[in-house]
C-alpha cells in the first residue's frame, strides 16, 4: 500500500504544481471529474476503489456538502425493494407523471418527514445484524419495517471501497463562464473499523440519503434512476471514521506522514 500512497502523492504534486486548471465541464462535480481526468482515469461509479486501492474524493474549499462514502441497494426481503419504496411513497415527477421522485435525509436517531405524508427512520438490529427502514404515517403509526440491508453487505462494501481514502481539496474561480481549479491539499486516511461505522450510524453522524429520481434529459429522459441509500459523512467528522495517514497541504507548506 505504501507504493500506492507514494504514487498518488507524486501525481498530486504534479497536478497541484500546475496551479489553475480549467475544468472539463460546468457540472457541480467538475472538480472531481477534472482531477480524475488528470489522473488519466475515466469517471465511473465502480464497486472498487479509484486508484490502486485508494478511493478518491474531491471537495471545494468552502463547500459544506458531506463526503459521499458509498451507495447501496436493499438486500430484502425481496428483489427491487427500492423500486417498491419509490413507487409507494414517492411523489410524481412534474414532467413524467408516471414516474416517482423520492429524496430524503434519514438517520437512526430520529424520524424524517418525507413528501409531507410519511416518516422514515433507520433502525439497527444488533441481534439480526441488519439495518432496517421503518415507515410511519403522519399519525406516527407504523406502516412497515421489513426492508433491510445486512451488516455483511455493508461491511463488504465499506472495507472494499474505503479501506483507504484520499480527500483532495480544490479552490475554484470562474473565467469566461468556465470553472478553474487549483488542487492545494490532499489527506490520505485509513478506515478505523466496521464497528466504528455502525457506532457512527447509530449516533446519526453517518448520514443517509434515500434517492429515487428520474432522468430529465438525453436519450434516457424519463427513465427511473434510483440511487438507493447513499451513505455520507461531514468533513467535520471524517476523523471519527478514519485515521490520518498523510497530509499534503501546499498552502500551509505542510508535509505530515504516518506509514
């Protein structure tokens, strides 16, 4: 793994030395897509880490958006549970009326109002080793609580995708309506443990976004595109889940390593 760290550090130094780099597009994730392109890596949403066992995430200097860890579909009790959840509790798309939208931040600490009609809450069952989704009506009467993801599924995804994580920070400026990025800091982290992940999930520090959406443009316009459950964490809490291994901060002239 040290060779992978060294290789990524070398590439980061080369990219950051270029200073301001024109973004490849104007999308909200342009900083990340541009950095991946500079690594000669095509954009994807693969199950495996981005760079020789290291998952790479980009963020901008003043962004308050959380870091997305991974997304995961439900395991059961039957196939295509997310489609059923979206069709049952989602609201109709304003353009494609036969398609449904569902987007809500849910957690294990409290119930979340969804589409002004339902409450969603996540519940951890330690005995069964499963993460359940519970749905309630507006009177707080339970509607269902059988949809789940197993701990084994979460553990496999977490440890394969995020045993090693690199977060890259970028400053942004706009010239002639084009974004430019300066990549000035990178921190490489190592995952603490799956048990720590479950602990943070219980405390509501691991955030979960349930996402059912519809493609609005292009050849797949009108297609249902569900992202299932998206697990996230605030940058403020990243060191609760990961240990710092390497810090490279050009602005502070910082060079810190624990290998």
